[in-house]
């Protein structure tokens, strides 16, 4: 009888030892996984004019699947300082490093906001990348009026409210803003577009972050909102690693996988 008790106790002790080992291994694995995830920078996505955070809805799932914490900032589009403040608030939430991604007008915002020490690199997606003292107005005037490069159709006939906010006509969104998306999807974008205050067009950047941070640039070769030639010139001026995509202004919606690859490259993820 005593011999049977000893055998049973040995079996129980053995099982407990195995269980303790498994718990210890699982805890170590979880700590290792958590550490690896914490090592990844947070991706902060900044939308452009005539848009909101949903601009990134096709990009976010792919980044999350790769283990990246992702924040899509909802900019008010009321002024450069207001939009920069919203981005800075998002950066303040992050413990580690940040990759700032800006689309269109969002490029101006990340150029100013990217000076935060947490920001590891900048990604411009069919975006403005102004130099010190430049604005959308000065960049556009130099490109289209002074140097006479081919202008774009998308901003030819916007709707301006009495209090200075700009939006695009539905047909403009369908034909020039998101012309490589299904028409119904483009009409949804038109319905949900943000109103963009006129003062933002003349807002000047004071300290361009790209002078001190690695930059990446996606040129949309079928862009009707910003000239693809101007995009290429800005990418060259900021010494960005440059990618060309055969896409409209909303390349992150028409070719999200390609945009994700650029963001991952900026994060150092091969």
C-alpha cells in the first residue's frame, strides 16, 4: 500500500513539475513577445484636407496584423497649429518611437509636428513637403505660375463657404480626387469629407522635421490634386527614399498594400 502511495505521489509531483515548467515557459514567451511588440514604433497616421481618419481604413488592418500599434489622428482642419496640436497629443500617448505618416495636407502637418524626439521617421503619401517658410500657396504658385509646370484639375472649382471653409464637389471627388476607386466608394468619400479652412493654405512651416529625420515619399503618378511632378520635386528636395505608384491622390485607399510596404520600410521592418 505504501509503495502505491509513493508511486502516485511521484506521478503527481512529476505532473506538477511539468505544469510549472509550462507556465514558466509560457510566461517567458509572453514577455518575449510583449518586448518585441514594444520595440516596434507606433504608426501615427495624419489625414489630408477633404478627409478624415477613415482615409487609413485599408492600411490600418495590415499594420495591426504586423503587430504595430496604430493611431489615425482626427485633425480638425481648422489651422496648421490646431492640426499640429492634435498630432502632438497623439504622440504624447505613445511610450516609444513613432513613425509619422502624412497624406496631402497632412504632409505639412507632419513636417512641423515631426520635430518631436519620439519621431523616428516621416512618410509622405502624395503629400506636401514644404521647406522652411513655405506654404501650400507658395509651393503651388512657384510650381504652376512661375515655373509653369502642368497644373492639376482637382482644385480648379472648389466650394468655399462664407466663413472660409473649402470642400470639393462630388463630381470632383469622383473624377479627380479618387478616380481609381469605384464611383460609389468615391461618393462616400465626398459625403464624409472634412471642411478645410482657407487659412491653412497660407500657413508656413517654421522648422521642417525632414531636415533631421529620415523621410520616405510615395509619389502618385496619376494625382489630380497635387502635380506628380511637384511631388517628385518635393521628394527630391527632402532627400526622401521615393516610391512611384500608378495611382490617384488617395493612393492609400486604391493601393493600400503598396503604401503599407513603404510604412514598414520606414519602420525598419523588412
